[in-house]
């Protein structure tokens, strides 16, 4: 019983991590209908920024996390202004090719600068080990992830629902043309959202180094996971991707624990079945227009 | 009636063999005798060209974007490997066709998944199928050899006459002949009314359906055909290299394939073949420059191609040949920008 709960908790932590990693992708896809396979590269950038700051410069872990966010966001906005914005009106094939190219470049560049072996971030002692909660062993690090990601999710939901920017964003997602007609600066909204999504991915990358492993092939290895979150969850709200991430996280942890021989088989099958049943995602109205 | 005859005259005219096409194949054959020490890499190019031809059938003619075309390559590779390893079909040509058929069956079954949904769903489903097969191949390691791959494959002579030699001469001619035959078939198919209807679907599925083209059935048919081609390419890979490992299913293989096709241009069949030559040369060049980090340059090529625009690059490349043709033959340039890039 206790082990089931521990696994469930690990699954939730994993899922929330996936959500932070992937929600930026969900928004960019829903907003501009842009297929960005290079989202994982921004996560990797955040992870490496955090690793360099903590391991080489001796920053405390919690001070490095915001820097990972800012660093990835800056890279994101630079690329958005320089390259991405020219491709919004292109075909999906062009977008796919472009973002695959970016992934390849980021993989080789990181390999060149940082080496190909897995990088570990030195964690503060307070985050190591487990605490015992009503007889259920809970990893401290995972508890921290659940807390941080939970707070982030709440904050995102509040921003979307309560702020002026949130309502602009929602309007732009629902119908960009009508939004432009109402005087909303959609490209600006998009650039800001893109940067924010990249920042979140960077934060997620920094947090996930301990759990998912951080090496130059990160963007390729986890590309499919981000895409699953987005396609299954739909991209018209953030509740959809959130639930999809939790499902994916729990299913993946449970699958690896109880049927280790099946490997990633379960996840792919579930994804294909869901996409057949609801081509626009479980919770989405329109995954892609 | 006259409109119908117009269409058929036009189709016949475009289907006619051009001098440039004949020259292309003569050149391909000439390479075999010009570079006798380079059989292995040339076989590689031929194989890649066939694989890209297969993707061109669905991407260039039917407009299906696939991120998991390696699934069929892998299915063909493993089928050919298993057939040879267990001595089920010893004759390579029959085994080749059998492996292609296995891939075609797989293509037929998965085509129902692929034709549903929009581009993004298709990307996901094709990618998912390839990953699924890779996971399966790893899981059933007692059949597939797991991460070690199939080992100890021994190929029998082709048609009982031509044994595979260590320099790859037989392998090269074998691959080239297979490519040529399949190319002729593909050429026939895309210039047939069936091929025309595919183009109509690519340009506008809704309109195609409105004029009575059975969209889904056509897509299933061409997807199955493309899977067959990819399976043959995979089987050639196993037969000429005598190995099959998990990386036949890898995402990089599918992604590289897209690059090959994009370099050459989609929708006129030669794109895959030309792209394969250019891609392999680029790869060799990058690998000699920076052995470990050539992936970076491949990525850069992709980004640059997309940023500059595929159609524009092809216009630049074709500028010189067109100029020569205009000057020498004194007529309108025969080498046109492939129409698939217009979209």
C-alpha cells in the first residue's frame, strides 16, 4: 500500500514537472499554430545554465533556479524575434524542418561546450533523502517539485483568468483575427508568451536534471513526451495539458515500476489510442486549426 | 469530353521521358564504372534515394507529413534479416519483395490511423508508431537480438548467380537495378490518373472530395505503396550490409530523410535521388571537418533551407542549368522548379 502511494506521489511529481516543461509549448501551439519541436532545447538550456551556476560558480541551488528561467526566456525571445516569427505563416512541414534543425544544432552545440556525459546538479543537503509522512516515504526533492510546480500552476491559472494580459492571451488563442480587430497586439502577446513559455521550460529543465537526467540528447529524448502532453491535453486551455501531464507522469512511473519489461510501450499505445478516439486531444476543442 | 481529352493530353505530355531524365540515369550508371573504389558509399546513396523516393510519394504527392517513416524501413530491414537468418527465403530478390510486402501490410494497417486528424496528429501518430516499433524490437530481443541487432546474417547469391562480394560491387548494381525498377513503377503511378488525383488531394482535400475523388481510399493506397517502397529500402539495407539493428527505427533516420527530400525538392520523384547524393556528400564533408559534431551542421543546413525558403533555393540551383538550356537549345527551360514547393 505504502509503495503504491509512494509511486503515485512520484508520478504526480513527474507529471507536474512535465507540465512546467510543456505548457509553454501548449500555448505557442494553440496561439500561433506553430509546431515547435525544439521546445526541449530551451529546457536543456535552463538545465545547463543552472548546472554551470551551481557546480562551477558555487551559486546556491535556489538562487540558480530563477536564473535558469531568465536565461532560457532571453534565449527564447532572441530566437523568436530573429527566426521564429518569420515562420508563423509557413506550412507545418517548414516549421517541423526548422525546429528539427534547431534541435540538432542545440544537441551538437551543447555536446561541444559541455561534453556528452550526463550532468548532475549539486543539491543542497536539505533536499536529499526521504521524509516519512503517515508511513509513506516521500522524497524531499520530489516534494519540493510538487510544491514549486503546484504554485506555478496556480499562478499561471490566476494570470490567465484574472489579469488583463491573460484575457488578451485567451482572446488571441480563441480567434487571432478578431483579437487583432479589437486592437490587441497579437504578435507582442505572442512574443511575450513565447519567452515566458521558454522560461518555464528552462526552469523545468533545471528542476528535472535530477529526475529525468540532463545530457545533450535531452531535447530528442523528451520531445515525444512534450508532444504527448500537448496533443493529448489539447491546447485551448492549460487545464487540459495539466491533466494530461499528470496522467502521463503517473502512467509512466507506474508502467516502469509494475511492468518494467514493457518499457515505453504502454505510453505510446495509450497515446495512439487517445488520438484515434479524440484527434483533437482529450480536453481540447481544437488542437490545431 | 474535350476537357477530359485535354487532361489526358496534358498528362501524356508531362509523362513523356525528357532528355535530362535519360541523362540522369546514364550518369548514375556511369558512376558505377567511374568510381569502382566507392561502391559502399554509392550503395548507401542508392538506398537512401529509394527511401526518400518513398517519402516523396506521400509527402510530395499526397501531402502527408510523416515523422516516423523509419518504421517501414525498419520493418523491411528486420523482415529481410530474419528471413535470411532463419533460411526461410534464401533467394535475396524474393526475400526483398517479401520484406516489402511485410512493410506494406504494416503501412496498410497504420494508414487508417494516419489519415485521421490534422497535420499535428499525423506527426504524432507516425512518430508514435516508429517509437512503438523500436520499443517492440527492443522488448522482443530473443527474436530481434535487442540492442545488439541481428547478427550472423549470411546472404545467398542473387538469383543463385551473383554472390555478394566484399567490395560491394554486386550490392551496388543490385541496389541500382532495384531502384530503377521501382522508380519506373513510381513514375508510372504518379503520372496515372491515380497520381493526378493524389495531387488534387494534396492541394485541397475538400475540393478533391467535392469532385468525386475518394480521398481516404487514395491516401490509404499511396501510404501503403510508400510503406512498400520504404520496406524495400530497409531490406536492401540489411541485404547489402548484412546487419539490422535498433537504429533502423530511430527518429534521426526519419528526420534525416526529411532533410534529404527537402534538399532535393518534393513532388517530382528525382528530388529524393538528388537529395540523397547531396546529403551524403554533405555528411561526408561535415564528418571530415568535425567528426563528432557534424549534427550541428546538418541542423544548420535545415534551418538555413527553411529560412531562405525551399522554392527560392531551387530557383538558384536551377539557374545555371536553365541558362545553359536556354542558350544551347534556344527554347524555354525544361528544368523547372518542382511544383511541390509551391505550397
